[in-house]
DNA sequence: TTGTAAGCGTTATCAA
DNA sequence: TTGATAACGCTTACAA
C-alpha cells in the first residue's frame, strides 16, 4: 500500500502538495496536480480511511440501528438509505440488535466506538437514564417512527389519522367488533411503545359503537381463535404488523376459516411478501422513502453543526386488499 | 471525550502506563492499574477506535458482502454471523450490493477503504481481471456458497447429491417432466454461476428418462405457464430459489392451478416465509450456521497469518412439503 | 504555488 | 515497574 509520503518522494514534491492534488484543492498548479494524480493511479494509491479519519475527526459513516434484521419492514429502509448515503459520499454501518432492548445499548456502544458521524434509529428504551445516555454519546441522532423526546429530532407518521381511516373501512364493511393485535404492548413501562399506543388511542377515538378487544399478550394467536369462534359478532383484526396478521391468517386457515368470510383482518407495513398471500391482505404502508429522506436531511444538518431539532410527521397510506 | 494523555496527567503517570492499565498488560503494578482504571471509569473514558486502528494496523471489523438485502436467504446468515463475531470481539460491516455484478467492485472498494480485517462473500464476478483484483486487495477472503477459484478458501454445499435426492423424490411421485427454473443462468459468461450450473449438472446426471426443460430467461413466469398448460406430461418445477417457486405458485394460482394436483414444485433456501404459504412448499435447506462457522474459522486463521486455503463441502437437507 | 511541521489518539519499543 | 518517544498515514495551519 503506497502512502502520500512515498508519492511525494516519487513526484519530487511535499506531502502537502500530494494532498492538494489528490483532494482537488484549488491552491495547486494544474500540471503538477495531473502529474501527481497520474502517479497515484499508476501505483494504485488508495487513501487510508483510518488515518484520514484520525486527522479530520470524522468518518463519513452513518449508523442505522435495526431492531430485527429478520423483519422485512427494514429491508426497504436499509436499501434506500444505503443508496442515498452513497450518493452523498457517506457509507452505511448497520447496527444489528437481537430484539432485546438491552442490546440497543450494546449497539450504541459499538457505533460510538466506531465513531460514526451520526445515527438513525428507532428508540426502543425508555426512562431518564436512556435520555442521559443518548445525550452523553455526543453523536447526532435522529429518531425514526417512534417518538421518544422532543430534545431529539423525529421523523414519523401521523398514526391516529390512518387508523381512523382503517376503522372507517372496517365499519363500512359491516364489522361489529374490532380486535387490536399488538403483542409488544405487553412491554409497557419497560419499552418505548409510543407508536403502538398512538395507534391504540386512534382506535379508541374512532371506534364508535363497535366492540373493542386488545390482544397484547404473547399467546395472541390462541386468544384470537377463541375470540372469533366464541363471539357472535362479526370480528375484524387490526394488527400492528403484517407479521402478526399473517400468523393469524395461517393459524385460522388450519381451522378452515378465511377472510373476509369468517373474519376480517388488516395488517401494517405492506411487506413485499404479501404478494404471495391469498387472499391479499389489506394493510397500511409507511412512506419509507420520504421518511428516510427527511431523517437523512435532518441528520446531515446536525452533523454540519446546524442544531435544528424538528419534527416531521408524514402520512401513511391505506392499501386495500381482500381481507375485509 | 477524555484521552489517554489526559488520563495520564490525572494519574500522574505516563501514557504508556495508562495504556498498560487499560489493556490489562502484565508489566504493571496492580495498584496503579486499579487506580488508573478507576479514574478512566469515572471520566467515562472510551478507547478511540480510529486511533487504535491506525496504531495497530487492524480494525477488528469483518465485512460480509450481501448480494441483495431483500433476499430472505441472507437474514439468517447476517444474524448468525453477527452473533458469532461479537463473541469473538469483532464487529460486522455489511457491504450491500444493488444486485448488479459491477456493484460488487464498488462494495469491495468501500470495504478496502474501511480497512476491514477480512471479508466473507459470494463471488459473483468472473474472469482473470476479477481474480487479479481480489488478490491485489490484500485482504483475507473467504468464498461462500459459490466456488470461484482454488486460490481462495471456499465453504459451500454438495450440490449434485442433494439435487439427486430431490430428483429421486420427483420421480417417485410419478412426474415425467422436470423443469429446472434458474433465470440467473442467462448471465452465463458474465457472472459466476458455478453453483447454479452444478445444480443443473446434478439434474442432468440423475434425470433418467424424464423429460427436461431449463428455464433461464427473464420471462420464466410466462414460459412456465405455457409449459405446464401445453404439456401432456406430469410436470414438476425445480427452482433455484424459493422466491422463484413462490412467484410461479402465485401466478399459477391465478389460473386455478395448485400443486401437487396440477403440477409439482420444489424450491431452494427454506426461507422463513414459507410457513405462511399453503400448500407448504417442498424445499432444500442450506446448513447456514455450519457454513458460517466454517467460513469464519477459516477467515480468522487467515487473518492470523495462517495461510490455509481449504475447501469445506457441507450437506444440504431436503425439506418435505406438500407440493410434489 | 509550494513546503514545513504540528497535530489526531493510540500502541509499542526502548531505555531507565 | 515505569517513562520518553517514535511510529501509524493523513490533514492543515502557517510560512516561504
């Protein structure tokens, strides 16, 4: 691996001049610049990221913390953010959690150690210690999809409105009972469930005279069967993730019950795999690309030192299917 | 961010001693060590990865190049490798391609720039230029699932054997025509298709007196319908990925054709989502964890300077379903 | 337009 | 058991 020092020797000039040439700085003679670049290319010079970062104090790496790489919801986010970052000369470092809130701290330590320039994440922990922790990291942060505290920039979705829209569809389809399925709600108190609770509030506010059940336990599959088979109402599930909805549909199919004949069901996320599921699951899609665009814009501003703690609330979309 | 220099001042000692204390080196008085560690903790000292890497010459980062983050096949690999690496004090950096073979070079440049200690990847390009390129990177490499050249360590799967097993199942089920579906085969000459071609060979060797069709074009969906509806044989698809199999099943369902009544079908990869698909897709599973274990072991040996270019060939598993 | 030299925060080799 | 000090490869004042 050839270094600037060696290049300087080869070109009979100083390392400063080599640096000017390689980084297209203005204060350099055009001929010497071309000459140096030529020599650099011939010798396969590659800038040394580590040395450069140590000198400049920044890595041009952005961290994205992913709750669960197995959740297809993140596919699109990762792919799109990666593209946008490359365009802007940054690269992406994925912080992979194992699903537990404690692992969020482990991933933060890793990203802090790696000196990433900024982090986009879905805040999962809760409490003052968490806030203190996030602040002492001294890393620009943008919170995605799950509001935690107004001291951090946030990019998310207007939940109550899209929920109201979904509930309206459910009512119009003649259902008399709504079952809100969101097992993670059982972690109330120990995890940040802002978004899931917003959705629940949205349901409560718009439910009118329909009956409401909330399934927030681990055995939601079993419970959902009991509810539908024992109830004399026309029941419709509203699930906080397509994953839960698919689990229910699969389980119900084993009992020969399919939507919308025997029950209704709506998911969340519009994951790619739905195209293979019949009947087509009615779901709600997040504007992933817009979310990422805003989050990235916000983060880059912070990295440039422009402290603009803002809040972007975008709109989700109702995706009609065949299950209500 | 407090540094070793500042810690040294606080402790009335030299940076060398601080370093000895923080890294648990033997040549240091136990009391001073504890004292320094205490002060470091009080001041929230975090080692500076960048500076350390510059000094030691290694990053303790391993790169994994992923063809397509959207392909669920990689979920398991990423998750498992990440776990194993953490246990060993390494961290994982994902290199994300956009599906094109050219982007493989872009990702390699990125990982080389980041000075990762080693890379696990599925070699996708082909030709002597590729080989020259990989060698001049001077980064330990392990090739996964797709053999390219004996000069690189390889961890993969015995393809012909598992294919023979699948073909036998197909024959026993009474099919008289086998359709091997592997659209990427159309890139023959410009991409490394070793594994896909091994599978094809496996099919040819074990097919006996069944008819054989190979679908290696982009319009394989259309072609597959034509084949099944025009043929007077009992046709069974063998797809080089569950994704292709699901695409075919979904398309067929629209024409009211389902396996195993109207045709047979077998996939590859045993992706998680199959549990939601009915009838259950018969498929073939790679021993992902074993693959990664071997690949990692091999890579770490190379990083330690032990040049052991070896070849590990593992066994895949036939996963019976309801589609043949 | 060019060169000199002082960092950046560690590690590691000596010598004490 | 400790301390000085020279790397590591690059950037960036400042001086020429």
